[in-house]
C-alpha cells in the first residue's frame, strides 16, 4: 500500500512538473510571437477612418501617447482630463503635427463626482460623434499607508480607477453595439494586480477589478467589440515619478505594443521584461512567500511609497 501511494505521488509530481514546463514553453512562445513576429492591424480600416477615440487621463504619460499614435493613424480625439490648461496645451501640440485632426476637449474630474447626472452630462457632450475606441486610462495612487490615508482620498481613488471606467463603458456600450464597423475598448490595468501589495494597497485591487470587468466585457460583447486588458509593469510616467530602470519601458513602447495587439489579443503585456516580471512575482508569492516579501514588498514597494510620499509632500 505504501509503495502504491508513493508511486501515485511520484506520478502526480511528474504531471505537475510536465504541466509547468509545457505552460512555461507556451508562455515563452506567446511572448516571442507577440513582441517580435506579430504585425499590427490597420486600425483605421477596422474601426473606421475619421472616427473618434476617447482617451481618459490624456494629458500625460500613456494617455498622451495614445493620443499621438492614434492621431497619426487617422483618428479624431476626445481628450478627457481634469486640467483645462494641460488639455489645451496637448490639443495644440497634436494639431501642430496633424492639421487635419479634429478634437474635442472634455474637462472632467472622476474623483469628485460619480453621480448619474455627471456621466449623463458627459455623454451629451459627445454623443453625436462617431466614437469607435474608448481608452480607460486615467488612474490614481494614494501615497500613504492605508491606515493613514484620508477617507476622501480612498473614495477618490476608487472613483477614478473603478467607477469611471465602468460608467464610461456603460455610457457608450449601446452606441458601440449599433455601429456597422467594429469598436474597441482598452482598459489600462497593471501587472501589480497579480500579487498582494500591502503597501500600495487600493491600487492593485482596483486594477484587478478593471481586469475582471474586461473579462466580463470580453465574454459578453467580444463578438462585436474588441476588448483589451492592458497589463504593463513599470512605465516611466508621472504616476510613478518617472521611475527609470531596467524593468521600465517608455509610454511610446507601451502604447505601440497595445495598438499592435488591439483586435488580436485580449489580455496583453507590453514587453518581454514585463511578462517575465509578472511570472516571477506570481511564482515567488505562491511558492516562496518569505523571499517575495523580503525582495518585492519590503524593498521595492517601500522605495515606490517613499518616492510617492516625498513627491506629494513637496507639493503641499
């Protein structure tokens, strides 16, 4: 009996090892195809040349880069942001590079209002436009420990990262389903969502919501709408204090990868190094938790938290 149990355990261990090996090979092949062999689709042809793309958080980083690259591909732009001056500055830069570009500026602060009237008012401003792409990019991080953050800040973070994308999608979903051409929704999530992050707290939790919301959209509307769940790790943006390192990529790289995969892959990671980081963190957290906490949680996250804290404290 003991020998039988031992043999069964050996067989199970072998099967688990085989599965892990095959899964790793498939993931590597997928990353290589995505990053080096895949060619982007003709997005203007797929979604309608001259149609409009809505970009939230458009005044900097990933959002501004989406605007630049989509304008080059023949899309008109609805620029969402909180700061009117920055929106107008971006608008001028985009039109300087493309004289035929049409834009519409929408000043909106998702942190301050989540009422139905607020979103209905936003929808009425742009409902007559032929909108083909919605990019839920706006995001927020609270640079405090959870027990110290103000309730208003926590609510604002949830409104920006979760309520805003969900309600904007609800606003446009019926119009998207009526279009003769395909449409697209890009939700900018984050690789940080795959593991517990006690010091960054709400941010990965809200990004996990965004990923689950993307899965819902894919399951229910994927036959008519191209859904993309974008999962970058570190991107050199204002959100992470322009952190530069071997594990970081530029907004240009991030957006180019996103648009390359749009219409071809649902869940995408914009760089090989980010795919490696995601797999490494998942394995470390699952099988080597003390090492995960010592390296990622205690060192990396505290470095990020300290950077955020100093940056925002200096603004006060």
